[in-house]
């Protein structure tokens, strides 16, 4: 989220002059505190969140909890995620553990700083995260999204227009994501600081209010733009945790009871998502499509740099154009992308399997078709309530759409192709379904669907996130906030 779920910390070598760090360690300006939040989509409560800051003589710990019930077709998908990040005296990242339950047993991802130039990643069942993958990382530039509010404390006196370039630690992708974080505005906000029970309604209501000096932080670069108001203690006040997922600080009694009352007796709540469920059947091949997206014109510059634009889709105002030009597909070999922990293209088993499948083929289109067909036929469909894992999918020959997408990308990169996992929504006969697929660089980014063996996959695939699997924590709120409306209904091929 804009703070919950993705963790690490700030570029102390860039942000703090050495002399000032020796005089007043940043940790001295962080006070133990806790805050609670109601979480909503389009004005409908879908969850509860909390953030706690703890300090020791040498570290700062940020502990986060988010409990969500997201609309998922005719049911409610419950996601409970906890994370704990540890920073040193200068708010330098030391390590993080993110655990999640999602209609199944709890799984976790661990990220640990290794020296000055590497990051170690582990994922697996809670308490048993499995083998570690170590990837390169620039020294002193990491920041988890959860720690971004502490930027207000780190800067002491934030000024409008201040900009910092940061590498966000993304546990789901298991990589570092470069973003820009800017101070957009400052203001005085009024928030409730205590609650009392209303004997007539039986509900908790604000009893007293407080005024807070707060700064608006904006995150731009990778993915959709996100903004968040933060107070001088480094605690969020209101704003987006993720695009479409809005948090508002409340007293504990109000935050927790609003959530419980919203879902009392198994009620769904009023939130609805256009991406109502995981895509279950092969979509029709659509040659072109226009889709109107709400909200994107609020920050055209930010959205223009987001994952909505590029390859077979491009954005103009609030309208997304999707068209697949197969004649423009290049047959020259593109340079493979760098290896990431999520997509282990340098793994020995992955490399051997890719060589077997490609079998000396050099044409990138035919290589893509072979790899895609192998994943679609050899990897059986199976639910995966935890984090995606390419090695597990290769070993067990089963997985969900995210597993198959990242396995295909790993095989493609091992074979020398430039490929990436993507996620978004796919046009169905009625409405949309959320899905994970891949894109291969053949001139431009061309969609390829390992779940159904479709290449090119057509213009019905609306990419919302690039370089990541289909996480409902990201896709459901984003699709709901964008409210996609299909403007054209062309005949399918």
C-alpha cells in the first residue's frame, strides 16, 4: 500500500548531511506512537488498518496491520496482512517480514539488507520462508512504502516542492522499484482524537477533535500516482494506501467498530469492483477496444507515466486505446531484462528447461510460442492463496495465473527474450475479470497469456500493473476506483 505492505527505508546518505546525523540521529526525532484507520473503496468501508512506531536505543520498528474484505463476485475475499520493518539510527533499512492470509494459510516474505550492495529475499509458509535469493541493490537508497510517512520526520521542516528519488522495496515483486516522492502541500487538518458511545444509536462517535499540521506527499514513477497526508510525527492522517484504497484516521473504537458493523452477519458491504472475480475462461480475441477510466484525468502527468501506457495500449485524457498491430512485431532478439528474485531466470532448473523447450530456435516469435505452449499445457491450474513462486510452479507443474505468468517470464528471460509479468483486467462477455499474464518485447510490448496459450493475446487485456503478478490487494481497489467503462464492442476475431 502507499505505506502498508511494502517495506524498507530512506536514503540517509542522500537526505542527511553527515555532520547533522552525528549531532542528532534521526531516531531521536521519532517518538513511539500508534494510529488507527478506516479503509474504504469509493466511500464504502472495506477494512481496518493500524500503524505503530516503536523505538529502542538503536532501532525503529514500524508494525502494520491491515484487515480487508474485498468484493469478489458473489462473495467477499478477506485479506489480513501484517508487516514489521526494522530501521537503524539513521532510518536505514535493516529488514522486513510481511505475512498474509488470503483464504488460506498464512504465508510470508522476508527482505534483508546484505552489506551495501545486495538484498536477500525469502518467501514461503509463515515461519518457514524457504531458500534465499540475493539480488543487487544500490547502497542507501531503499524505502518501504510503509516508511514513506517518516520522510516528514527525516526532513524536519518539509517544504512544498521538495523531491526525493527512492527505491521502494516491494515484497510481492521481490524487487526495488524506483519512484519520486514529492512534498505537494502543507495544511492544518482537523481529526477526531477520542470517541464516545452514543446511547441512542449504539455506535461510537467522535467526542473531541484535534488540529494537526500535515504535509501531502505524492508518489510518482512506477504505477499509478498515490497521495497521502502525514503529520509531523510521521503518521498518516488520510489518503490512499494504494490507488483506490483510501484510509482515514479515526479513534480506535470508531475504526474497528465501523469495520465490524459494515460486515456484521456476513454482509457484503456496498463496495463493488468491475473486476469482480478471477478470470476463469479463455477470453475472446478482440482486435481493438476503447475504455473510459474514471479519475485518471485528476493527475494526467502521473497517470501518463503509469503502467497504463505502452505497448498495445495508450492513454489520452481519460480514454484508454487498445489495439494490437501484429505487423509491427519485431523478429530481432531484444536484450533480456535483469534477473529479479520474483522471476528467477538464472536458476539452473529454469535455464535447463528453457533450453529444452526452445531447442535451438532463434526466431523470437517462435521461441515465445514454444515457451507459451509448454507452460499452458504442462502447468495445471491450481489455486495459490499465498505469494506466487516460479520455482514451485516448475517443480510441481501446477499453479494459478500469477505462477504461470512469472514461470513463463523466467523461462523467456533464461532463453534470452525480454519479458515481464503484468496484471490487470480482461474484457469478458459481461464485465471484467482480473488476471495475470505476460508481455514480450517484440518491437513493442506484446501481450502473451500463459494460462490459455494465447499469443498475441489480443486487445481485450487491460494492463494496470507491469512487472507484478495479479494481487487482489492491488487490482480490486484500483479497478473499482478507475471504474472502467467499455466504449466499443467490436466483433471478435
